[in-house]
């Protein structure tokens, strides 16, 4: 039976169709789109829903449900005090709830400020004040200078000529330069309030989306005053729209109609969560938690089995004292076996919950916050904008940390994907050369050489016309806004692209000055004598697909089209008849030569248009602009129609020449890349530049060394791509040379999406020392990052500075943004951001390495201490007949994770260092060791697990052996259960604390304070518990009057840790890591400084009578050996052996000194 034929089906059909009187679209008979108000609500909670909703979110975490069950069980079957389970869970939930409440309150304050913004509504010829939250789509607003635009508004008119206005969009894309917007051509003349009030119409546009750079729509207007005519249609594009969050600048007022409001605005659409990133260590932590849950289940099952079997087995039954009997009514069980079974299960469940350290989650988050603060406070991570010293202090740029969850991944990065322009280079453009008509003008070496040539009396008319057309192309084909500096009166050029402003500034220095630009005209001054104004007919804007820009202007010589763009695009559209083939080849060769020199090139061309050609194009282009496709693919249809229309007019071009712009590398880029590659990090350069430019930048940045052989994948058909990839695989199998792979975007398109090609590409790329992908699109950048991340399962980092790098940054494990000249979009989308590429070295090798080291230690210790604690409890089950009774005091269990073992690991995770920062800067392989698993590997995990089982067994055996025959003090007071609990807890606490101290390499004051507070707090807490009556009175004093107590505290922890110390000593002495060798070098260096100070003070003997000078000579010899062996790790085995032979020939005492120092750290080599 069909669902619609059932009663419920008919109800659903009515609900879908709408009730009678419901607002339906007469064409589709579906409910109309419900337009939201402009009220913004980004909060998650209300005062009424905060508690239940927040608890619901928190109990989605499995471990919280686990501890909740324990809290319920301890209340149902109170083998322990309910406080032991309820208090830690309550503390964790409360801290998380407070954090969530503060974050939500800040969002509420921002919403309230945004919704209460005062606006001006136009209604029936009057201006009405209105709150921003009450605005609806279709409302006409008046926005004044320096006002914040409250919604996405289609501009009707402005106070400036031709309906132009300027907006600042720093809140949207981080760019502070002003952007020009234009009112609709149909309404730009309606500057009076009464005229605006008579407008009626309908706007048809795409559904609300997050695209900031594109809008497809059309408007149908009617004006009761007679013009425009009824139902006159005009396109609506982003040029006509001012977005919510932008500010109106340099314009007195504008009128506009609200297009999108509230959650439909593009700003709010861009606030959606793009997916929270989590570190790879968090995945490892989750796996450890799963393993601990399994271990917990094993303990639980074993305990239940032992308890059940113990009822029938003499072996597992606890020994009974001679004075105990099982006679009498009190021994007759009134409960059923099921009730007893469930009760025991609850008891064991409650006791064993402490094997999972609930505090580890809070500790990890606290340490991440502190580590993020170290990054922000690091002076060496700060940069200063270029300028006078007095201004530099005000323009200091600190590092930003937007996702501290990824701190540890910074220490495990294996692949770096980098943009070029603005990331490796300064993005401060200077015009280097012009090439026009076969002549090259060197602008940097001879400023103004182009203008001098144009003013040369001997110049021919033909050459002058060519040079003038070249200058006219640069002067009109751009998106630059000329403006005047209010302080100096100097003419400035506001541009989103630094290339365009560099071209116009160089043109100005040669005497051709862009004076003014409006929507419909461009004014150019030539040598201060002639002023020409051109009427702009059409602007064909640059897109990443077309890779060119064109402007059609009306000149006295007729209609002309000027075009500039990538050389391959312009050459493909050039006219082979109108252009001399020899000059075309020469121009192509010149562009290639400029690219090899690392310069950014643009090719310029033009063509005349007849009025008929322009009319046909205008009709086609206008039709494409007003087109809105049906469905989700409508925007793509419109963009494709515009592209096709542009290509019809951008053909048969006449070449003018090319420009070459210099963009220098940032400070220390080559040194940074070289260091990171020495640290065994693979660096892939992903850029949109030409192949020759990319290779040149790779060489100058040391991404490609002179000894490398370059493999170039540049094919036109898919079949050739396979053949070339197979050839490259055969080449790298030989392993005779070091290779660098260069791939262009066209070839990369064949690789991406083809699994066979992807495998071949990765096989080649992983065996090359560096990879450069040139002429790639933003989408291809992201696909390459995802390919490496998915196929190789390596930790990836992407770094870039522009909006075209956002997809790449978000695709990588770690995204880093450069706060450069292209706005802050990339920085805002990143996890970490700073000013200069050189900061990446310190971010990874210092902060990332330390974060990885610290987080590894705190996680391992947290699980070790809990396993050790509870496994002792498990062994105790053999002595208490598996009754589920706890060995430890309830208060001790409650405070174990929250107080006694909390401060020391947190302090260690905030201040621990295995080696000093200077040593990491000298030895890149130290980063490689951590990345390869020095502090987190299977062997280390197994070592911690074995240590926890050994310590628990040794502790329980020692406790049992020391108290099995009974102990009394001088007052004949016997050791009771309270004393035994305190005794056992003290031994476990001291043992795990000493184990933690064995891990510490960098002793600082906070670590000493944490240790002192933890130990003193343990004593103070139990004394206080006696005072308030929560602990039996006299226990503390009685236990501390027993000599065995002090002997046990001294001997038992040392005995437990003796194997740990022995193994650690053996490994450090005979199998040291690179970090341990450098630690010894640092210790020897400090000794040398002290001894030199003692010698300078005139002391020849130390306090033990040893000759200081002889000891100093020994230490110097050891330091010399350490230095030579360090050089060995950097230069390689072969070079070092040659150098050693030469040095031994020069100094015959070296061998004797080496023998004398054999066995010490000075004779060891860095294994890395």
C-alpha cells in the first residue's frame, strides 16, 4: 500500500501542501520562501535551556557517561563514599559548563550590540529610525558616512557622481583598502528622498550563500514618476551590493534596498563552522582510552570471576583468623544470588573507575592554553611593519593562535605546502622591466627610461604610437582607485592587487599619470601637458579561469579593447596575421627569460572594435549578466555564459609587449627552508606562477639545490602523462642523484582524480627532495594537500597569505596564515598566523617540539599513575575475599586526581625542556627524532605499562610483607585499616611522584613549587580531615610514631624504581638519544663556564682539592670531540670520515685524547 493512501500519509500530504489560506507560490504551489528578519542570534543557550542543553552536550562524551554510571552505582551500593565519584565528575562538568557559559555570554553581548544598531528606514517619503533587528528584506535604507551597513544592500543612489561610493570590508576579508561600489544604472540619478519613495520593483537572485565575490541576480523596476519605464530590467552583481559588516567611507550617504537580512547575509553564511580540527595526538589519546576501558573491563570480569569461584575454592578464598566464625543469624544471607552479584558488580565498577584519569582531559586543555600563551608572548615570533622606529612600536604584529588543539601536531609535521607570492616573497612589488616592440627598458636601473624614450625627438611616429598604446593599456585596464593623501596631498593608488599599483606607480614615474577614475570614465595626464579622458564602455573583470582582464573604451580613434593577462592566454588569443611571427617569438622568449630571473610577468595586447562588433558583444554580454539559471547550477550557467561572451571579443589581439615585476624573498627564507629540509620535512611549493619563475624561486630559496636534478612534468595529453610518470619512476629507482619534481597545473589535472596516476605521482614525490607545482588553481592546491593527507597518512601543514590559499589551509592538518599584503582572509581561516615565513622555523622546531614532548609526558604519566593505583587495589582483592572493599581511604581517592597528582604534571607540561632552544637551532635532526616517535612510540607505551604493573605488584607485595604479622607502636596501638589505607596511599603517591621526577629534564622554580605544594598538601589535607572529623582521630599521629612507616617510605619506593633507574642509566650511557648527548654537552658547557670563572678568581683547586686547570683541559677535550661529532651529523658519514683523516694527520694527539675520554659522552656521535 502506498504511504500516501494511509491516514498518516494524507496528513503529511496536507502538511506539505499547506493549510487553506497558507501563503503559496501561485506558480509552484509550494510555500513561499520565508524571509528572516535582521535579528542575529549566534548563542547556543538561553537562561532556561542552558543547564539541560549543556549537560546533554557534555554527556555525549562517552567518558562522562562512564563516570555518571559510577556515581549512580556508588549511591545504589555505597562501598565508597558517594563523594568520591560525584565530586570529580561534578568538578569536570562545572569547569566545562563555566567555559561554555562565558563563551556564550560573549556571543550574546555581540548579538545585542549588532541587533541594537540604529538605522534609518525610508517609508512613504519620510525617514524613520529603526533598530537593526527589525529590518526585513525589501526595506529601503539610508546609510550615512562612517555607518556600519546592517544588511546586504543593493545600492540605488549615492551622494557622489554616477552613484559611486566607497566601503571598507576589513570585518569580512581583513582588507583595509577601500573598495568602490556603484549604484544601479537605472536609479543612480535618483538622489532625492521623494524619488526613492516612488520606486517599486522585484529582485530575483540566487539563494543565500557564502560567496563574497560573486552574486547573480536581476532587478525589475517601476517608477511612478515616468522613468524608468515599467518593468525595466538591469543585472545585479557584487559591484552593486554593499555587504553586511562593511563600513561606508568617503561618501556622505547612500540609498539602498535590503537584499539579504539576518542569517541570509553573506557575512553570517561565512560564520558557519567549517569543521573543528583535532590533533593526531588526540586520536592516539582516544585509542589509549579505549585500551584502558578494555583493561578496566578485564579487571572487572576477573574480579567477578574470582569472587564467584572464591565461594567454592579454597585456593582463592581469603584466609580466616582463628577467632572468626560463621555461626549465628548474622551470617545467614537474606539476599538472592542475583542481588549479591549485582551489588558486587557495582562495587568493583565503582572502585575500578579510577583507572581512567578523569583529570587528564582538564590537564591537557590547561597545558594547551599555557603553550598557546608561550607562543603569543614569544618576542621572537613578533614582527614589525616597515617604517620609522617610533611607528614600529605601534605597529607590532604578534602571533595569533586560533586553535590550540593542534599545538602537538606542530612537533610532528612531515609535509609543508607553501604558497609563493606573499608567503616566501614580500609581496611588495617593484616594476623591474618593460618590453615593448622588441626593446627592453630597465626601470630599476634606469628609472623613467620609458618616458625619456617617448620624449625623445628622434622617435618615429610608429614607435611613439606603440609606446602610447602600451601606456594607455596600463592606465585604463585595472581595478585601481586613485585618491589623494589628506596629509601630504600626494596621489595614491588603492588596489587589491599590488601588481596593479606597482604598474601605475612606475607609469607615473615615467610621466603618464592616472588622475581620476569613475564608473564610466578614466582620466590620464601625459607628461603634464595633455589630459585625455576615455569613456569606459565595458569592464571584463579578471577571473582565475580566464586569467586575463579587458577594458573597452571609446577614444577619438574609435572603440578599442585593451587586455592584459598571463602570457599563455594572451598568446593563444593573438592574431597571427596582425602580429609579426618573429616579434611574437621574441616576446615569448623575453617573457620566458624574465620568468627564469624570478620576475612576475604580464603580457599586454589590444584590438580595435567596430561599432557593430561592440553592439553584438554588448547584447550577448548583457543577456549573460541578467541570466539566472534554474536550480543549484544556475550560477555556474551564468558564469559560463559571461566567459563565452568575453572570449568572443577577446580574440585577434595585437601584441604590445610585457611587464616584469620584482618581488623579493622575505628575510631568512632560504635559511628557514634549508633548516626545515635538514629536519627531514618535505616542502612542496604550490604557486600560480609560470614554471620558469617557480623554478627560479625554488633555486633562490634553496628548495632546489645545485646538485639536484629537476624532473619536469609538463604534458598536454593524458597518455603522455602516464609515459612521463613511468619514466620518472625508473629514474628515481637508480637512486644515484637527488631529484626535484616540477609539475604544471595542466599536467596535475590529469593526475588528480586518477588513482593510478595519483599513486605514481606520490611515489615520485615522496622520493624527491622537493616538489614544485606551478600554474595551479586554488582547488588544485587543496586537492594536492588532501591527496598527501589521505594516501600517505602524514601530518601536513599548509601556509599561505591570500584568499586563494584558504582551501589549502583548511585541507591540511595544520593551517598557517601569513598576515601580509593580501588582507587577512588566510590568517583568519588558519590555526596559527604571523607576519613572516621565517617564524615557521621557530613555531615548529621550538614550540611544536616542546608541545609534543610535554603532552606526551603528561598523558603517559596520567595513565601510569591511575593504572598503578588501581592495580594495587586489584591485588588487594586476593586478601579481602573479593568483597569489593577499597584499600584506600575514600578521601584519598577523591583527591588523588584533583589535588595530589595534579600540579606536578601540569607544571612539567608547561615548563619542561629536554634541550635548550639554541641547541635545537644548531641541530635540525632533533626535530626529526621527535617527529619519528622519540617520545611517543609503541616501545615507550609498553615501558610505561610494564612499569605500572611492576610498581603495583612491588608496592602491594611490600605492603603485604610489612604488615602481614601485625605492627604496633610504642603505645601498643596496632595498625588498623585506616592506618593501612594511609600507609598504602602514601607509598603509591611517593612512588608515582618519584617516577615523574625521573622524567624531568628542566628543573625550574614552578616545578619545585608544584612538588612542594603537592607533598605538603597531602599532609595538610589528612591532618585537616582529622580535625573536621572526616578521618578517625589519632590515625595520623599513631602512624607517624611507627618506625616501620618511615622505613617503608624510604625503602619501598626506591626498590620499586630501582629497575627503572637502572634501565634509564643503561640506555643513557650506551644507547643515548641525540637529545641526551646534547644535554651532556650543555652540562659540560656550564661546567666549563664555572671553571673559567673560578680560574679567573685565582682559585687553582676546587673544594675537593682537584686541580681545576687539569679538569678544564679534560672538559675542553670532551667539548671538542662533541663539536666534531656534531659536525659529522650535519655533513654526513663520508665527508666526516675524510675530515677526520685530515685532522688526525695534522694532530696526532687526537687519537690519544679520544682513547682517554672513551666511555664519556664526548666520544658519542649524533645518531641523527
